[in-house]
C-alpha cells in the first residue's frame, strides 16, 4: 500500500481508496485511524465504505461532511498495489 496524489476533481474520487488519519465513528462502530475505505460517493458529503471485518464480515458506511482541504488532511489516498480489497 502506498500513498498517491488525490485526483484533481472531487468527482473523480469515487472508487478511490483512502486511509484515515483520524479515528472515525458512527452509531454502529468506532474505527481506528489507519482504517482503509473505498470512496462511495463524493460532493460535500463523502460516503466511505470500510473493508469488511475479517472476524465477522461487517462493513461500515460512514458519511463525512467537509471541504476538500479537510478531507485531504484527514485521509491519505492510497494504491493497494495488488493487495486486493
């Protein structure tokens, strides 16, 4: 896994992989910094889909409402380099 540059257009973020630099939570789960997500939708609100848990198979969707600069501070865009989802 390696860090890559974010696509220039926010609309092109859909389908990209990101790694969180912060702890994330919703009403169902708390995910530690370093969790890998796939960007499901973009715009003001980004929907992030987590990789399923290896123990129970649960995957979490978290919505993240922020400006581009905040998102790029809190997440690193990554390339999985054959590691698979």
